[in-house]
C-alpha cells in the first residue's frame, strides 16, 4: 500500500470539519499550553464565545471574546497550580473526557470564578466535557471546536495590513459597537502577530512576499513562533496522508 496525497474531497472535509476533542487533548497532553490551544481551536465553551465571527472572512463587527479569554487564562493558571486537570475517565471498555477540580491550596476564588463563567455548579469536583449537551443538568462542559480552516481564519486576524491597502479599500475594516475601528491586536496580538513591511525583513523567522509587501514573523517574537508551531501541528493532525491505491495508467497498444 502506497501513501498518496489526500483526495481533494477528503482534504476539504478535514479542513471544514470541527477539530475532534481527541486531537485537542493530544495537543494539550503533548505539552502545549491549554490556554493557547483553547484560544486557537475552541469555538465556544458552555455558551462563552471565542470570537466565532472570526472563524470565517474578516467580520464587519467586533467579535465577542473577552470572557472566553478569561476562561482560558483561569484554566491555565489552575492547571499550573495542579488544581485543574483535563483527563480521560474509563467506563469499562469506553472512555470519556472529564474536567477535574482539585482542592485549592491558594483559596478557591479562581475556581469559583471559572465555574461561574462556565455556568456549572460551584460545588462540583468533576464534570464531563462533551461536544453536544447530553442532559439539562449543570454538570457538564459543552466544548465546540473550530475547523482547521476556521482556526486559520481566526489567526489571520493577526495580519498587519499595509496602510496603502487600507486606504485603497483593499481590506475589510472591523468596527465596534460605537463605530470605531476595532484593533485586532486586542483579539490575537498576544498569540500571533504577522507584521508587514515594504522591504524584506532582515531578521524574520518566516517571510512571504505578496503584492509588493513582505509579511513575516519576527525572529524574536517567541509567542508568535509558538502559535505558528501549534498551527503546524494542528495541520499535520487534520491534513495528513491516507492509505490509498494509486491510480493505474493504462496505455493502449496497437498492432
């Protein structure tokens, strides 16, 4: 059996399908910070929205994301203090994903804030993490993920557009409720920053020319390099090769 590139339909399906929770757990379990993974991959959690408007072409209105950023930050801090764990729980021959809260050594204010934001019971110590609600009880966390393409659209909000392109109306403009131009750095600036320049940058981790400008990641921007690496890992998980039979080319042979 040979390994051949994915067929276009299969590749499209993988690009457009939500990232499975198993892939999210694989990334977290392999050492990626939980807040970085959630902000890139998660669409919303228990109704807390992570800029769902940014999962497609640049939105015209400012996305909703600040409560989700706080949720991701609290989960990161609690995990580092070993007061929170996302793990698999075995049920006979099957497994399920759960969120476990450990007794707090530094007070339970962070846990309480997180549970309030998620809308779960404050006294629970464990709750299921599911892709769709299984019951009306407040003992589970519904985690909806973006597709790979949605994650790429989301991170594309970090592109610094050249002034000339903005002035000539070549790029869409996002505005807040007051009609002011929304600064997209607030959304993704601490995750990924793709800078632009009219000249090729001297110290870039990666640089690409496009329509007279250079777009690049600065070599000393460690956070952006980390997010870029995370996106590469996510791409490999979602868009690898599949085993398939290579097409056979038949040539007619005449007498």
